[in-house]
RNA sequence: GCCCCCAUCGUCUAGUGGCCUAGGACUCCAGCCUUUCACGCUGGCAACACCGGUUCGAACCCGGUUGGGGGUACCA
């Protein structure tokens, strides 16, 4: 179907948290639509009424909004279109392309077991396909419930030209008549999905590889409905570190968890795009605009990819550093508020501290551990303090730093640096020997933002007090 | 059982017959820079699953083996 306008869709089933696999599928559809100037349709496939929840719908909407994935039509819900599916099914029955099946679960199980034993494919025999009117009436009189099955022509094969996988072929004899309407009249996924795609005039079906083998059944619906067929693009799966399908036991898998840990939406788009797709042999860090400009289905991979948490973390650091300072502050504040951090109550202070930690963080959630000492009393890390206490030069370092700082007229990062370096010259102590204890004194840790900036932000009085506090350890323990 | 898909460093990948003694990135290691960490820089470890075939020549093409994944529901 060449030169059709590009219309793609993202059809999650709202049965749980939207995880990174679905997010990647949504992203690819979005990138493809935006790149081509096409439309993205959002639809919730909630025909599994037992598992679908409104909460999941809302969560999915929130995630998409946060990810910056917008859509042009919808969201619709399949549960709102039941009459449409039922009508389509009865139309197919009238046309002889579908039929009522009265087989009971027990009968079906027996059939399946027999096939299992004889090493046959586990498909429905089609027993009810040629029921006479009398037999049908008898079953009805018996009070048997029925489902509607689609007639699958066992002759020949079904072939698709998948954009990422190339030619894929199925033997039609191995398909079997599948259920399109359950006994309660509700549609199955195999029916509602292609039907909706037909009516939404979807041009490209971009989805996970787990749906590849359902393609011949859905194509059968297209044919039964006399509809033109879409192009398919089946994306490789995302796996956990153990090469098994990514799931909760591998750690965070819901997109919101990443957001809450301080990952940028920009990072997630960049990283997710890279599992199963690449631009060239050396580009890794990309803005979303670049992604949209560069994304093509032709460069999507065929082999499954392992979700690499370490690389995601690194990439987030890259994007965090690329942020303009004001935007970094905004993101930081938003994160602190969302995570319920007490630091969120001091936005002005956060804005002062943010610049000196921006280049250090890989996750926004690390902000507290880096900067908390600038918001309240330092929490002393035993190991860091221990190292200072064991250092024979520490008392001298602290004392000379103290003396140098005390003389300062102007309390700025620059003047502080000047004074402390002068102290190094005076005492003959190396910078690292002299600065180390001071850092621990004011921050409580050996890992902290820049020392001079930190002292400047802390203020003279508080800085001196903290240096004295640590200094006292020597007189007590000495 | 049956069907489908996949197979390059630990991981993400580049590579569509000679440019490959296989390139980039993450991780890890060493070093430099440096007030620690981080950043940055330099260097290092590390892969074409296996067996056949096609070809003057295969990571790239074909077949098989093995391994992994998916499907086989009145789930989606």
C-alpha cells in the first residue's frame, strides 16, 4: 500500500504499570509518526475486563505525558465499541467467514491432549465449522454457550514483508480457526485489534516481536473484512540482564520508577531509542529533535537487547550536564517535590546549590547525598572522619585552614580559594592533604561538591563552627 | 510437541563479499588532569556461537547444528 499517509497507533492494554518495553514501542511509533509527519493514534485495549483498570489507564496517560509522547487521535477504549465488534462478527457469520462453535472446554482440552500425544500442532479442529442447522439447534436447546470463530483457509501460506525482519511465512494449515467473540459476546484481542486498525486506517503496525506470531490471524481478519493490509514492523524484545524477558525481578521496569529516581524524560527517550535502533556507528547521545530527525524503521535491529541500567545511568549524567542551569534547577526542584524531600521547602537554597552539583549527578536523587550538608547539619560519615583522625597532618591542616579563613575580609569562593592555597604554601602541606580534612569537616564526607564553592555557600560562621567541631576531635582523642 | 524469530566484545551496537590484524559507546582496569568525587583526556582488557558449502576472497550469502527468545488461551 504505497504512499498512504502514515498513521500508526499505540494500543496498550491497561492491565498494569506501563513498563519500559511498552514505552519503547510507544516511542518508536511516535518517532516514526513525527519523522514522517504522520498521525499517532492512542487506544486502550481493555477487553480483558478482569485485569484492566482505570488506574492503569491513568498511569499510562501520565507516563506518556511525562515522556513527551503526544498523540493525535484518541484515546479510545475497546470496551466502548463492543456493539461494533459484535456487528462485525455477525456480518462475518452471514458471509460464511465465521461460525458459532459450541465445543466445551472439556472437549477442547481432550482434543488438544490428543494432538499433543500425536505430536500435532495444538490447533482447533474446526469441528463446529460445518454444523447442520439441526445440530446447532440441538446444542442451543441443550443450553450450550457458544463462541464465534473465524474461518481460516488451510490452503497456502500467509506471507508478510516485515520492515525490520523481511519476509516471514506461515503455513495456513497450522493456524486453526480462532475465537473472535467470547461466549459473553466480548471480542478477543485477535479480533478487536485488527478491526480497530482497519477502521482507524492504520498504515504501519509497529509492535513487539511477541506479537509476530499473531500476525497471520490478524491478517485473516483483514481479509475477511475485505480491508487493505498495513505494513508490519516487529521490534526486538527488551531482555533483562539474564537474557530473560525484562520483568520486575530485574529491578525498575515501570517508567515512573525511573522518573522518580531522577531520570530525565530526555534520557529515557534517548536510551529507549537505542535498544533496537542505532543512527550510525558512533552516535550515542542524542536530543529528542535529533531522534525525530534520524529515526527510520530500516535501521531497527532484529535481535533482542538487554536493558543496561549502568548505561542508562551514564546517559542520564550526560543529559543532566547538557541542561541549561535554569532547566537543571527546574528539574531538580520538580524531583525534590515529587519525592517529598524536605529540601523542596527551600527552593531558593536549592537554586544556589544546584550549580555546584550539576556536573556531579547521574541521577537527580543523588542530590540529597551530595548537597544535604548545605541545608542543615552535616552528617558525619564514620569512614571519612576516621581517615581524618588517622591522618597525622590533619590537625595542622585544619588549624592553618582555620587561621587563613579567619583572616578573610570577603567570603567568596575566589577569596576562599586564594586563602586556602596560601595556607598550603605556608604550611608546606599539599593541597589534597590540607583540603581533605576541611572537606570532611564541613560536609561530613570525603565525596562532595567543590570545596571553595561549598564553603562560600555555607557561610563564614557555619564553616568555622564545623571546622572547630572536627578539630575538637583531636583534643578529645589525642 | 508444533510454529515463528534471533545469534559480532560482559552489555548496547557499527558492519549488507575485499576499506576488518572487526570500529564506537557503557562497564571494568591503568594513567593523566585535579582539592576528593565527578567531568575531561590517554591507554588497556574484551567479540564475528559451531560445522559445512558458495567464492579468488566471507562477520557479511546458503544449509545444518547448538543456544536464546516468542507464540501455540473464551490474556493482550
